[in-house]
C-alpha cells in the first residue's frame, strides 16, 4: 500500500485503536468504524502488562516485548495513563515465576514475610500499569491528531465498512459473526473500582485457570479490584455476587480496602480462541482484509506488537 490509501479499521477497543494509530501515523488515511467508542471490554481491563494464557508463544513473546518497550516510553508522560509500578505476584502453590516476569526490572523472589497469609511463594517486579479510560482517550487523541476519523455505527458484515484499499478487523468478540469465526468465545471479566485508601503497589495472585481471580491495581485516587474469568459467558451486566466475592478476596489480602468506597463496576467479555489471529486474507470482492483479534485477556499487553504486525502485513511503511 502507498501512503494516503484508505484503510478501514473495524473495532475501537485497544486493538482497534492502537492499530488505527499505527496506520494513521504511518501515513494511511484511516477510518475507524465501531458501535462502541471506545470498546467496553477494553474499558473494563485492569490493566497490567503480562502475556497470560495466550498462544502462539513465540509470536506472543515478540508482540509482548514490543508493546512493553512502547509502554515504558509512554510512562514518562502522565497524560497517557501508563505508569511503571512495583508490586507482587504470588501463589498459594509455590509456582515458578513465568519466563516473562524474570526479565522485568526489579525482579526478585519474595521473602516469606512479604507474602500474605496462605501464600507460599511470590516475586516482586516493576511493570506498566495502564489506567484504561485515560489511556483509551489518549489513543483517540493520537488518532485524531494523525488525521484519522471515527464513525460510530454497527456493522453486519465487513463489506459494510464501505470502499477501502484494505480493512483491518479488530472487532474482538464481534468477529464471531463478522468473519465468521465459530472458534471465538467470550470469557467474562468483572472488576470493581474503589477509592484508594493509600495503596501504591499492585498485587496479583497466580490463580491459573480458576474463574475467581485476585488482583488490585492502584491508579492514583482509585484502585481496580479483580476479578473473574467465566469461560463461555458474555453477559455484560454487573453481577452483585461476583462483586462481593472480588471485594472479599482483595480485603483478605489488603485489609485497608475494607474502608474503600465502591465507585463503579466494569464488565467485559475477553475475545478468546486457541490462538490469536493476526493474518491476512483477500475478501470475496478482492479487498485485502487483515485480522487482528482473539487476544483473550492479553489485548493490552500485545496491542502495539500486533498493531505493527498488521501494518507490516499491509506494507504500510
């Protein structure tokens, strides 16, 4: 593709917004089309960098490391919503640290005295934390500054995107119908946002495949508490029982959270498949379509690496 050709990006979650920014700043004429701007699932993310439970591992490692580089640069500007934050990831079953964690600044095993009751192992490191409402607004500003335009409307098919030199499908769970892709499924996630009683460090439990997660991520005056991972469920209505469980798990680890006031509930449906789909195809009408979806709970973590791969597939320099 040559600079100035029209590219339609479908979807305004973190994958769609990042891809649109990368393409627009490379000189493409970008139109982003989405029913929700920004996407509600991305707004509901915690969000801490970490390539959890996604494949293929070799590509995930590349995409994640590239995104990590960019997030570290962004952390120098408070307006991005990205901050480098120290904290602990812990386990009740003495799990070894994942490979990606051992390369992070400040990585070290925790002393037993650093761990909450019931935990047998843990490690400390410094990692980007992303305040998603602030961050997604920042990406929208970058897209506008690069000349990108946004159309807020639903699509019933990718061909509804209108005439374009290429289409980039970042529709997340919407790709089940738009592609169609029957291998894509939702994993429901819920977070509770509370006032910050003085936390400056994150905490995350390695819960494996459990549907009940435990994490808290401080973002200035607020803390995002998590969470859930209900495989196969895509309902976005807040669940009071799940919220009570989230609060109870977090208070057990950090008693100061018992005094926090609940501000809001955030619910999303992680678009999940056996392997992330970042690939090119030619549609029935001859239009080039690049897919970039299926990131599960690692959409933020892999966003910049996947967006740059989509740009490379389109040969936009």
